[in-house]
């Protein structure tokens, strides 16, 4: 069992994507993210959410009565790397418990999970204006290795 910076035990739950678990996870993400950003609700509970789940998994920190944080991950095989690549696709910690080491514990647990899944690299992208997130990842020994370009299609 992991502990946070204050030494409190964290219940880390590995979430796979069977239908009942997926639905429960989506609901718990809505509970946590709803306190952060309302538009996330439709992305997590809409009809397309469950369509692209192969290679995806999550770790959550469960409090006594609610979800305190979650990290979602994706594992993919790419032609230019000798091992699969893991990617952090989201990291969220309830605002009421931020600064207590939950985010760090989730990232460290994610690192262990992707290594066990055969990955040789864990990457994360973060919007350029999220300087607090950049500092967080640098503190965890992540290096900026590239620029990301995106094009949105309707």
C-alpha cells in the first residue's frame, strides 16, 4: 500500500475496462472532475467513451467516502521504439486534498503499472500554459523531450 506525504495510507485501486467497472470508474471520475470542470462530464459519460478502451487502464485513490484522485493511462506499441509506450492521459486530484502527495503517489504507481505492462517509457503531455503541472512532472524527474502539435477535426 502506498502512502502520501503525510504518511497516510492510500488505497490504490487498479481499474480495468470491463463494462461494470468502466461505468463505475466513469461515474467516480465525474464526481472528482465535476468539482474541477463541468464539461468533462459529457466526455466521460457520453456514448463514445467506452468505444476506444483497448490499452487503457486507470489507478484510483479511494477515500473513506469518495474518490480522491485518479490517473488514466494508455499503452501503445509504436514502430520507432523497442518496447511499448505508456502515456498518462489524465491525472486528477480532488482540490480538497491537493498538496498531500496523492498526485505523486498516483504517478509513481502508474510508473510501476506501465513497467509491469511491458512499457519502456512513460510520457505525458501538458498544455504550455500549465506551468504548475510542468514543475510537478520535472520534480518527478520527467524531461521535456519534444513539442506537440495538434490539429482538431470536426
